[in-house]
C-alpha cells in the first residue's frame, strides 16, 4: 500500500514538472527556475524526475542553454475542441482558396503557454519558408506576425510576462528588440493587423489578423507568409482583404460549432 502511494506521489510530481516545462514553451526553463515553480520540491528531486522524463522522451535539455523544454508530440492538435473548429469541410475549402501567388502560405495559430502553435496551414505551389514550418510547429511569442497578433489580445501585464520570459531566446535566435516588438503589439491592437518585411526570415514578408474568441473558445490568429518579390503594395492590400474575410468567416463557423 505504501509502495503504491509512493509510486503515485512520484508520478504526480513528475506530471507537475512536465506541466511546468510544457508551459515554458519553446524557450524552456533552467533547472533553478523549474525548482522555484515546483511548489516545494527539492532540487535533487526535480533533477532526478527531469532525467526520467528525458529518458521517456517527453522533455529534452537544449545543449547550448541547458534549459529543459517539452518534446512536441503533436497530441495537442488532437484536442476535440480544436479538431471540431478547424477541420470542417467548409473551412478547409476556404483556407485552400486563399493563395493568390505561388509563394503564399497561410497559417492558423493559437497560443499555448509562451508559444504560438500552428494548427492548420495551406501552402501554395512553392514551399515558402516559415518560422513554424507547418502544422504542429511552434513559434515563441514575439517572433513572427501571428504571434504578435495573439499577444495583442492579452492584457498588458500578460504581454510583459510573456516577453520577459521569451526575450533571452529571441535575442539568441533573431535580430530582436523588445521595444520595437511592444510598439508593434500596440499598433496591432489599434489597427487589427500586423505586418513585417523580412525581419525574421530574409526576403519573406508576413501579415496576420486576429480571430476574436467566441464563447467557449480561445483567440486565434490567421497569417500569411510570402516572398516579398512576388507582391506589390496593391497585392498586399488584396492579401489583407482575403485574410480579414477568412477571419470573419472562421469566427462565424467557430461560433456555430460551440455546444448549446
């Protein structure tokens, strides 16, 4: 009986640490930060349980930073609430009809902790480079147009918390300025869209709009990435019109599918 209790307690502790690492997103957390968030677990206990989670291939430790982060399994995409909302025949037809140039690629994102995760995508005839690389890909919030749209829907204190957590990673991997990012977030909140011109991937532009939450759902962002050489100011305006229309239509579809 005591053995069962000990095993159960160990599993609960391990699941607690797994959730802490999951919430940290792509950037991960150092051991000291995990210990601080573990509600009283000793450092040696945390280290031992994290090693077990690593052996089980549920988490990984990034060699360069020594931070622990979740290994993506793709299971988060199987949650019924999102499957019902995204994978409808009408929505698939609509998202597949959006491309207006061979290099246009459309992505649907939702927030998960400190990341934006791609839950649907549609590529044109060319495989346009993107930060997420397709369905199931994660982008640390603060990188890319869609993640900024998700951030723009958060209260100011939450924006600061997310960017404070992600800034070290963003500075290591991109040309990143927190002040410019916050300015873009504020403009996105006012304008209802965000756009970038090769800030994260050379020669690749991006635009995104938000899909406001309906009852029982969460906020989403719909974005497009494209080769800057393939678009003019006029065609970018057309792209934005497509995005806005699709976002409005998706909100209608998503709202209709909520349970009564």
